[in-house]
C-alpha cells in the first residue's frame, strides 16, 4: 500500500511527505537511513537504538546480567570522563 509519493529533483533530492514525517517522527535535521532488502529499499529514522539493542546485536547469546554489566560500565566511564573536566 502506498502511503505517499515524492518526486526526485534534478539534483537527486526528494521531499519527505508529511504523512511519512509524522510516521517516522522526523523533522528538520533528522537523519534517515536507506537499507536494501532484496528488490526493495527501506527508509527509517537513524539513531533509534538503545544500549540494550546494541548489546543484543553484539552479544546475541548473553544473559540479561551481561546487559546490566555493560550499562554499569558505560555509566562508570561517563562519570570518569566528566570528572576529568
């Protein structure tokens, strides 16, 4: 089902239709990612990953305790970096 259409300019630019902007939650300055999936291209908003998403992608067979350890390590690192300033 088609949500909306865009026209490509001579410079290769497109406008993202209002319906799509609302659905993706994007506005000025937002970054969109383009992914190839077979014979289709999928567009999604970039940077919507939590630390848990990243951990699951890097360590798919680890336990929930491992995720907590990573979060604690990140917090400790950030505290240490802020203390230097």
